[in-house]
C-alpha cells in the first residue's frame, strides 16, 4: 500500500499573484482629534471603504501616485 499525495490545490489555497507582488506593509500611528477621526469613519462607511483605504486614497495626491 503506497501513500498518494493530494494535489496542492486541495491542500491549501494558493495566493493570488497580485498578493505576492505587494510591497511589505508597515503601521503608521497618527494623533488626530477624536471628532476628525469620527468624520473620517463616517465618510469611509458612506463610501464602503476602510479608513485605511480612505486615507491612502487622499494621500496619493501628495505622493504623485
């Protein structure tokens, strides 16, 4: 009796190519007024985005991306 290996696709999900090509992520801490953070949260929810996505989209203007 011999053991047969499972196809790799049955063992684990393979990451998408776009995920493999992403740059390493780092955390940034930022102090803002609670009222401003609440405004950002509201806008992010309204646009169905995370606060991270909202801030990154806004900052692309300043980094010429």
